[in-house]
C-alpha cells in the first residue's frame, strides 16, 4: 500500500468537522472499489445487488 506523506493542506482544503484528510482519502477509495465490485456483480449475474439480497432466505 502506498502511503501519501503530503501535507494535508496540499489538497486545497482543510479537515472538516474533525475528520482527517487521510481518512477522507481512504473513504473515497473504499467507495470507488465498492462501486466497481457492485458493477461487476451485476454484469456477471445479470441481476442487481438488491435483487440478489432480496432473494436470500433468512
């Protein structure tokens, strides 16, 4: 994993509401990976994620 050692203010904004810039970066990366995985699931199964989850019997 590549760790970014930049100054937090290099990104053009300061931390908002106590959140750290590194956490915001990680959150964005996790969101993009999740979106990519959901799209792959839909392409390979032909169903949406909600259809798959609703068909599970709990």
